[in-house]
């Protein structure tokens, strides 16, 4: 995957743990939920490095439920989120996770939902 250079006018990422503070047990706890695992896999397989709003995923869930899941992913350190007006857009912290936990994202890519 190529490194994307963010334009300077992008909103800053919402608070997230630094690479040094990523904890395997926290990351794995967030990935233990099938919806969250699906989010990460879909971003890895289909997003091409762009930020995506929760509507892009096509889940038939209440917005409050999705907000909870995306917050859990961000606080665990799995995704970057930026606030664009009323919308939050997400992408996987691929480089950070690969540096901290080599091979983890390969396992997520290989996972197949039942």
C-alpha cells in the first residue's frame, strides 16, 4: 500500500492512543466484537486508504450503536477518525498497527465472516 499524504486542510484526528500506548489486549478486545472486526476488515479490503463515514459500511444499525462501536475502535487504537462537520470519517491505522503488532492486520484480512 502506498503512503498517502494528507492535505494540510484536513481536520485533525480525534484523540487516540499513541503507537507506544497501543496494547494488544485492548486491540484484541475491540476486535472480539464481530461488527468491529467486520469494520476493520472492510476498511482494509475496500477503502484504498480514504476516510469513510459510517454510512459507507451499509450496516442496518442505529446511529448510536455505530457511534459506540467506532469510538471503541478509535480508543483501542485501531482507527483514525476525523470530524467533518457533523460526520466522523474513519480509516485503519495500518502503519501504526503493523509497526506495533506485525501480522495482526494480515489475520484480519484473512478472516471470513460466517
